[in-house]
């Protein structure tokens, strides 16, 4: 008695097969790197409801779909939307509103920029970032002397490019309660003949950071929007923000829900006590555009400011080992807490001592648990004996750090330790995957510079000719994977993004040139032609 009904259903489905299916958009005649399992190429795809519904040859897609919109790519190259696996997205936006000292060639230029900024903004607390004494003729730390003359009453605090050192004037130090006798652990107050110079390293900066007026909601919203626009112009469709507070995460969620912010954000939660209590109690939060399932922890400082924790002293400063910025007991307690939850632990570790301690702490906390995808952020200097830990721990590295630091890194750590620093190929070989990022605004946002630094191991000046420790260069295919599917994997998101495959978000970029084939030294100049997120063109708008 049910037979006729079955025949009817069959007949109807046959008819609908013959008819073309609906798609919101089809793109044809492209050279598409799908970055799927076989690294296969395609010519066309169809998108519906923000997801890829079919990928294949132009002929196939055209015959199968009737689309509201069609786009003939005329031979342009398409890659999955790019992911920055470690950056500071919100900070980028905040700093876009503050004094920018990046690229300054002397301390005089720093002073000029601060003066110009203040003339325009008339700020009650001057804050900014980006200076780097390694770029100056005189490569020593500056002092607060001139800032005290220029701004006797207005507090000034400007961070070094790596965010691990700060120059503050007397007005700021007074407000923070820092004087010649102040003691600090996990950091340093630089002195000259027992007098404070205004330079603060790592934890010492917190005393000043605490008194900087926090941004208003309006400023915070503007920061997120500014950062998004800038990142879209470089082809990023997901950013892993390495350290956000609950307040900012909730603001991001509300803006995304209102359609005011489109960027997909993997929000690593700053591992403060309040943040940890809240998220461990409430569990993972996940929407299509926001994923909160990891904590960001700091182990040590940075190499440039000699804050990275080393096993043996710095090669350019006697008896100095750098420092851990979180005490060891706390790190172990945090690791155990996170190991007992579903959250991921992502720890900033630069020096070989910091990396060794965290790798061991991870192993102890996870015991028999496998594939928890815990990450080592930077994984910069690794003792030879410690590499094997990376079979289980994901290295999350920033190739432009290698080409920015190469000018002075060997001075800091010597010719032996440098061999196991920025060792991306070695880390990849051990883990099988590597996640790539920039740490912007420490480095520039442009992912093409990451691609170039990873493959050629050169900076934008084309230096050094044969590449810095070129044996640790990645292939183009590995690099593209590190910026897409492996970065997605490091976020537990490989089933929804990171490649152009059916069922995944339609996040992709269109380019005039094929970065997999053009002459390698042309890569830094390559511009992203269009950025698409969820099937929508987000750049140019
Ligand atoms: Zn960072």
C-alpha cells in the first residue's frame, strides 16, 4: 500500500536532479588551491548559505548549479582564507589609536613622533608602542631624561616593539609608585648608578600598565573595527588573538551577533584568576565566528629585551639568564586545572629554559591524555634534548620573528644555541604540523611576509641572500598549510575551515599572482586582490 508513495518520491527526486540546484554564488575559471588532504587543485566552486557546497571543474559546477550570482575569475588564483595563528588583534586596533613608534630610526625620531601625536590628540596619558633600540645607531636602551623635560606633568609610557619593555617618564613612574628602591620579580627595573632610567622589563611594566586609563567601550569597538578592516585587506579571515579578557571577548561576541564585526576570532583567554574561574566554570564557548576554548599563559619574556629565560647565561650579558614571568608553582597549578577541563593551554615560551619547563609541565599535567592539541607559542629556542616533546605539542611559530631577530639573536645566545632557534623545519618534522602566525603588532600584519620569511628565510630587504639558517625553511606547500589547514587544526577547527572543501565556511582569497609558483623574491610585493568571508566579499568592500 505504501509502494505508490515510494515511487512518487523517487520520481520527484529524479526530476529535481535533472533540474539545476540553487547556489548563492558560483565562481568559475579560477586556479584554486583547495589545500585538501591531497593538496588538489580545482577550477570552480559553488557557495550556498556561506558554505562551499561543491568544488570541481568549471563545466561541472556550471551544469549542476543555477546561481544568484556568478563570478568568472578569469584565471586568478584562489586560496583558503588565511589564518593568523598567533596575533594580538584587539591590541592592534587599540594601538592604531595610540602613538606609533614602529620603524623609528633613532630616539630623536621617537621624541618627534610623541610630540606630533600629543599636539594632535592632547592626551592626558600618552601611551604607545613600537620603538626598537636595535634599529637605532645607538643600540642602547633610551632613558626618560628628554621625556621628563618635554612632559613634566603628563605621564608617558611607550612600549618596545616586542611588548616586553617599556620606557616611562617620571610622571608615569610617580603615578605607578616606582622609585629607586622598588623591587620586582619576573622582570627588571633598569638602573644607571642606582638611579632608575625609566626602562622597565616584563613584570615591572605591570606597575605602570595598571595606571593607564582603560579604553572606553567606544574606543574598544573602534579598535576591533579598525583591526578587522586592516586584516581583511591582507586576506586574513580568522585571527587567533593570543590573550583576551572576558570583557573584550563578550564585546566581540555582541558585535558579531549584531553583524558589526565579521572576522572569525579564536580567542585565547588571558589566564588571570578571574578569567580562568569564569571560563572553567562555564565551559567552551563556540559560535560560527568566535571560539573560546583555550587559555594563554606567559612563561618568560622576550629575547630582544633579554627577558627570555635561558638555561645558560646570555652570550652578551654575564651572569644574566632572563626570567620566568609566572612562578613555576603557578604554571604547574594552571596546567593541572586546564588538563582537567576541555580547554587548550597555549603558553608563550621563548628561551630554552622556559620551553623545557613548560614542555615538562605539559607532559606531567596531561600524563596519559593524548592529542589535547596543547600549543607552545613561539617555541623559539629549544634545547636539542627537548625537541621530542613536540610529537605531542603543537608548535605555533612566527616566521617573521626569525628574520627580524636574526640581526642580533646570535649576539644574545651564541653560535651553538642559535642552531636550535627558530627551527621550524625541525619542529614540523617532529610534530607533522606547524601553525604559523605573526604576533602582530610585534610584526607586520601582512601574511605574505610570513610566507616569504618561512620559505626564503629573508627579510624584506632580501637579506641574507641565501636565507637565515635556510635548513629550517619550509616548502611553499608546508607554509600555505601552516597558514590555513594546520592553523585551523591548532584551533580544533579543521572540519569547518582551512581548506576549500564541501561543507566548510566559504572563506577564501583571490589573488592576481600564484604564490606557489612565482619567483620567491616577488612574494613580499604580492597583494591580496579580494578577501571573502562566509561567501561575502569583505575586501574591498
Ligand atoms: Zn604574542
